[in-house]
C-alpha cells in the first residue's frame, strides 16, 4: 500500500507551480536536496514518474499533471478543514484573507473596513490588492479566502455572489464644451483619445468591450496601473476615459474633469464576491457581502454628491 504524506504533496505542489527545484525549495523553506528526496519518495510510493528533470528545470509528466491537480484539491481540503476548526466560533471570526482588484480597493475599502470592525470586531482582516488573474490563482491555491472583484468569474471550483451594479461614466477635461444635458455615446469615445489602464486589468477589457474597440490607434494606456493616474491625464487634457461610478467620490474631487452618463442602456460592471466551493466559510462570505452592499451604496452616494451625476 502506497504511503503518501501531506509534506510530500505540499512539496510536489510547490514544484508543479514553480517548475524548478530551487524555487520550489525556497517556497517550502527547505533545502533543495530535502525537497528532491521527498519528490523521489512520492514517486516511489505512487510507482510512477511525476517529473522530467531537464537542464532548465523540471517538466511534469502527463500523469504528474493529473497528480498535481489532485494534490492541489487535497491540500485545499486540508486548509478548509483547518479553517472550519479555527472559525467555528461564530460568523466572521479569526483570520480572513481578502483579495481585491485595484479598481475596487481604493473606493470600497474605506467605507467597508469601519463596517467590518463595527459589526464583526473579532475578524482579523488581511488584504491583498492585485489583478483578477493572480487573485484567482491564489484563491484556488488556498492563499486567499475570498475575492472582491468584478464578475463574472467562471471557474468550476469557484462560487460567486453578485452584490451590486457599478455603472460606467465618461470623463473628459472640464474645458470640453458640451451642449445642455448631453449623454455620452460610443461615437464620442471612438472619435477621441481613450485612456485606459494597462493590460491585465479587467476594467480595461470591460471598457474596450463596451466600445467595441480591441486594437485601435486611439487607445493609449501609458502603462498606467491606477485610475488616479488616468484621471490626472484626463484632467491635463490628454484624452478621455471611462470611470466606474464607485470611484467618482474619490477621483472627482478637486480635479478638472467633467463626468457624464452614457445613453441607455448604460454600460456597467457587476461587483461581487468569489470563494472556493469547498470552503466551509460560506456564511462568513455572505455576511461580508451584506457589508459590501452597504459600502457600495455609500460610495455611489458619495459620487452623486461630489459631481451631481
């Protein structure tokens, strides 16, 4: 009977991710020979080769790929078991590792964090801010518990909950002359210089999809990774952009920009939560979702007050 240990699975999981013995050993805080020995023992226990050793690193065998996927699921089950034991004392207690995308974090966290502290004082929040793809990977790997981001997020191992709709508005320099209560159209966007976040940000993809633009000369990112930078460029007369409504209360203050709504149907994104289906903390995430809804309402109201849109 094969004897497989969790240590072996953790080491193999790291090797499968890094495709390199040295980096995998660093990730596991062990020496390379120690990690290599555990991999060899795992291969011996299972009776199949899991990796091909090459000059540049390692490559998983076809059976190694399958074992890596199964190992990841087993390790996630173990993490979820530990989570269940640690957080069985009540809703939203203990550590909570929250991942948030950059086009949401600066605008929802300020109203959300006080609500969380007031309603669930025993929760210990850890926040990770980055783009959707790495957040999703870290959620699946068990490094994060729940994500706050733009939906949809389609993955068989992930459950999502839509919370509120966040409309897009067109931002342009305040010096731009417009007649009456004009509303923005796709034509206005296509005929101007559109400033968007750098590749990898879902907000960029959503804006391009609405405008039916993919590869066009008028789209310019400048490598910008924050909406604040984009808004400064619009304020400086360098172009126009699409802004999510939740950011207006922050980004619209003391800026020389003009913001107008689009014609119906207005473009929008859905803000929601995502977590592993196997997680035992679904009640925690639903409770968090209720607070996110309140925070979202506060952000949207602040935006209306700031610019009267």
